[in-house]
């Protein structure tokens, strides 16, 4: 292998190594950002920012799911429950359960409020087939959650399900 | 500096057989193909014009240049399904190693476009898919066990060296280590990992449960053991795996570890991807021996079959020829 080729490949090796540690360096730091400009372009292009924080620093202690309640002009209501992996078979969990789990966890957070209108419209579309003759007035997005009991005070047996959820209406989308 | 240069050269540029990378290509792309098939029913909800998150929102949130073909065309079902068809074809081509590098480039472009269409859906599995597929492109994964290497017997355009410098495999290996070491680092900052209750909480997340082993998962003693064991195994997979004597036991332990997680918890594809990645820590010689053995036993099976002599000979010649194409 020629020397020039080796130098070029060594550069690529270093670029990859730098990209592996990027997220763990201060993102706002001007000097780091200057040094990292080419690495950042590479990472953003393919969306490769790596954090690898699986169940870290601590696993979540909340079971969360979302629903959307649609109010129609005739005074009736209908509710769309976003799919929950906990109620699915293995095949569906692989196909879309995990994705709905992830996005429900994203949507419920206040800092992601830019996703709420889309979410409300999506729920409206899902309920349209059953309510095609009705005029929707508004969509209320509701988050439901319960917390896993403390291991010392109330040990929860594996696979037992807590059906008691707290609910909070976090967004209203006015259709008309 | 000279010594460092020597080590660098030996570590990254020593030439080794490519069968190992080819085997990894088949396993990796096979898994992505499984993911792809499972994902086919999600076009409407996740990628199409009426998906959960609109393309308008995606564009607003990601105004910088990135690999997303959805930004170059008008969003329609025709385009979305077209992209998925191209993605599927490129994955099948990559799996069989036909025009391997261009096929992998197309597959990565389609994969990244679909991922970036609705990035809020994604977890570490999809990040792994992009990271490793990108590295496969620059690897010699199509140099053997591929249609390309078979065609190389007839056309010089397809002819590739069977031995190749290790650098792409090394980047993948370093990447795997980094994943384990970072996750241990982050976990050590958490209270539950230190006090031993993290596995209790993780296995009680209802959306992530799969099957149970009641005695194990309902005993605080074993839950604590599993929590600390996770840290120990993950650290070993990131660090001790580089030591010759410990390599094989750690690879096997890592594979069993990920299989156990897959059994207890529903984390689709991630554990399977990690098991596939660990294959890269077997040496290229070991993987070549495995590939040789598999092909030889396949040839023996054909020899013993009831197929006509002429057909048998043709198949065996093809397999041997593809297998033995010289450097």
C-alpha cells in the first residue's frame, strides 16, 4: 500500500475515533467546536452522534403511554390510544412496539412541544374512519404514567402489571 | 515515534484474509433485512405523507445538510415506496455480495433517509445500523463469499484481493469497545447501578418486558448480582476482550449475556446486532477456517445428494472456484 494511501486511511481512522468520543466532550465549548468542525459535519450528515447511554445513568422508573381525545361538534368524544409495546405480541414489538415506546417518551416531554400539533393531527386521522361524518373541534393529548415502586418498600414481581395510571392533559389542538 | 509507527502499521495495515469480514457482512445485512421486513408495515405511520411526524417539522428541526433523500423530492407514497423498494434491492445485493460497495452505499443512503425522516422514533439499534453499515462500505466485505468474487473468475473488473489490510475491521472493533466502555462509564454515574437495583427497575418497565425466569428475576440477591454482573461483563467486553488469552471466553460470555437480555427484555434488534458485532473479535484466520469448514461440509452434502453427476460437478466447481479464487 502506498504511503499517501496509508496517510489518507490513517486520517479516516482518526476521524472515526474522534467521532466516537464527540458527544462526551463539551458541545458548547468554542475551541472544541472549532477543532471538531469537520467531525461534526460528518456526524450530522449521517446522524451519527453516539451517546450509548442504555439504561444509564439510571433506568427509567416510569411506565408511560399517550392518548388523544377528540371532541366533535355534536358533543361526542372518541379516544385514540397510541400503541403500547406492553400489550403487543413479540412480532409487533419487533415491528413497531419499540418505536412507539421511544416516540411516546419523546412526545410527552415539554421540550419537545414542536411535535405536539403533528401528534394531534395523526390521532385525528386515526379516528377519522370511525367518525367520518362528524366535525372535530379539538384534540386533547394526554400522558399516562405510573412509577415503579421502590425495591425496598414495595417489591414488584416480574411481569406484574400496574393498571393504575396518573393522567395529565398536556396539549389541546383547536381544529376549527 | 518509530516504534509507535510500527505498532500502528501492524495493528491497522497488516494484511489478513477477508472471509471474516464477508461472514460479518452476511450476518449484519441479514439482520438489517429482517429489520427492513418488520418495518414494511410502518410506511404509512412513520414515513409517508401522513406519518406521525410531518416532513415539515423534520425540515424545521434539521435545517443543516444531511443525508435525507426525502428533502430532495416531493413527499408522496410513490416516492416513499420507491425508496423502500430501492432499499430492499440494495440490501439483497449487499447480502449476496453483488456490486457490494455500490449496493452498500445505496443501502446506507436509503437507511439514513428513512431514519432521518422521523428521528424521534429511533434508539441505539438504528444508530448501530448506520454506524456499522458506513464502516462496511470501506471494508473488503465483498472480496469473498460474494457474487462479486465469483464473477472475478471471469471478469477482471470484479477481481479483488483475498487478503486485505485490517484497518476497517480495527475501526469496527474499536467502535464496539467504545460502546461498552461508554455505557459502563455512564452507568457508574447512576445510583441504582452502584447499589445493585438497576436490573430490578429495568425489568419492571412494562413496555420492555419479554419472558421471565421467576426465581431469578424475583430475587433481590440475583437482581443485584445481575446488575453488578452487567457492569463487569460490559467492562470486560470493552477492555479485556483485547487480551489474547481472555478473548474467546469473553466473546462467548458476551453473546450469552446479550441472548439473556433478549430473553428477559424486549429490546428488538439491539441485542442481536451486538451479538453479530462480537463476531468481529474472532481472528480473520479463525473466521476463514469456519467459512472453509462450512463450504466443505456443504460440498460433502452435495456429493452425497441424489442430484445428477453433471449438476453436482457444476455446483461443486462453482463453490470451489468461488472459494478458491486466488489473490
